[in-house]
C-alpha cells in the first residue's frame, strides 16, 4: 500500500478481472531497515476505505501482538508472514481471536514445523487457519525462492487445512508467475496470492515480481477460461468412473512450434476429448486410476496438422456397485 489512488486503482482492476480478496502490506517487514517499511496504521485505513469502495475483503500482515486490536477491528484475514511463522506468542494471541489467519511457511522451515505453528493457533480455539506456501530458501539464485509444490498433496494428506500458493514471492519474477500459477492449480491448490501493481517499475517494493493489471487479467482468463469452468472429462474404467476438470488447453502449430492457449471452442473441445479418450482407452488400452491426479490428452485437430493438448485435474470418482 503506497497511497490512496494506487491501492484503489489496483483493487478496482483486479476485482474486474475476478479477484475475490485484496491483500496489501501496511506493516512491511523488510530485510534492510532502510527499505520502505509500509504506511502502518495509515495503510490499514487505506485498505479499509478500499474495501468499503470495492467490496473486496482485505488481507494484511500483522507484525506483533500489540497491534491485535487494530487488526481485529479493521482486517478480514490476518496474515502471519514467513518471518513470524514461529513467533509462538503471536500465534497464541491470534488463536484467541476468531479471525481467519493466513499462515505463511517460513523461508527455511519443514512442513512439520509449519503444521505445528498452525496447531498453536488452533489449540487456543481458533480453527480458521489457511496455509500459504511462498517458497523456501535453497542454493538456487535464479529465483527469489524455490516454490515447493509438493507441499500441496502432502498438506492435503496430513491436514484438513486449506492451502494457497504465492507464486509471486516464490519466484520473484513476473514472467514466471503464470506457469507456476497453472502448476499450483494442477497440483490441487485451494487458492492463489498474486501480486499486482499498476506501475511495477516504480513500485516501492517487490516490483519485479508484480504483474501489470493487464497481465493479471490475461492470467485470470487462462485460469478461469470457459473450458476450465464448464468442461469435465469422464473416464469409465472397469471398476469406477473418474472425473477430471479441464484447467488448460493448447494448440501447437508445427510450422513455428507456437503454442496458443485456450483458443478452441467448447463444442470442438468436447469432440476432441471424446476422440482422445477413444484412442487411449480402446486403441491403446491406457486406463488411468484415481492415483493419476493430473492427466494430459493429445490429438490432432481437424486439419491433421495442429496438435491439441488438454490438461485435466482429478476432482472425484465413483465406484460401481458390486
């Protein structure tokens, strides 16, 4: 949060593209004490005004327990940042509220430690915890952090808590955000945090990882494209029916190997999917099981030149009665 015009412009833009919440930093923990530290209480005020104007619930990070009253009064979801993941006294105080808590994984913490931090909040009586993977520190320097997508299926196996992914903080580069967003969706993430700025080149912090509003709009079209929302793939195996939701589709043109995403009409896609399933299950006897969380189907289009790729994520199954 930098100023009133900036936060309102961004909020209106992302809402029009389909965003459901607004996260902004009022209290900013920074590595350097000389970096922009946020507008503090003024930032909370600006976020509240923006919520009133746009209707978007607000999410922002708390730094210390002495600000708890301000956050309870003004904030819809309280974020605990990576640096405070094991600030146990703060977690206990947050556990005594009923506010939803967005708990980010520490930059060098194991999954077990992360889940135990969530337990600190829940043990005090607050069950409303959302986990957030924002990348972990490794030896790699090409990205800001290393995005650990394996946590998604692990968390779903070990815990009942929802998990969201922050591809912006994880990669540190806006050009990597779309790919990691789609990968997170395919892995089963419950939500995404994506940084957007109306002028990233002049942002007071994290501009290099922030999308332009137009880039965010394009990303949301890919994420929420008509195919992804409406088309399901149903596969009938000898023992059960499996359902997959289409989350992306591509046309690959052999002349220049250009990849064009989500340009196939819905009617045509349904026809292609039937052809793909017939080829895989009848001709090649390839039958998936519910362990196949993501599937890829492939065929040629009507010209016989371009290749169609469809990606689906497992959403459920139904065993046949004996």
